[in-house]
C-alpha cells in the first residue's frame, strides 16, 4: 500500500514537472508570435468560429434530448411490462381463491 502511494506521488510529480516545462515553450512561442499578422483573428473568422461553436452546442443538446427520449421510451415499456405482470399475478391470486 505504501509503495503504491509513493509510486503514484512520484508519477504525479513527474507529470507536473513535464507539463510545466512544456508550457514554458508554448508561452515563449506565443510571446514571439504576438502581434504578428497571422496571430490576429479577423471579424469573419471570429463569426465563423462562433457559428461553429453554436452548431456544436446544438448538436450536443440534440444528442442529449435523443438519449433522454430513448431512456423514457425504455422506462415506459418496462412500466407496461410490470403492469401486465402485476395484472397476471392479480388474476392468479383471484383464481387461487376459487
């Protein structure tokens, strides 16, 4: 147990150090390219990006809606089966009385 904890802590520290080193290079690259002609986004690109984000958001919303509808349909079917089974059980109980 103690060895596992030490190994996990070592792996976490190593991944943190590697991430920090990698992000320094990214920051340096961003600072070097800041203000360059290619680093700015035009208004048309910004509008296109916003449209794409909206479309993706709508797709996720629709997928969630479909998933909920499927779940509801399954639950309704299971409820119908339960009701039928309960009715059959009730009939069997009545029949056993006579």
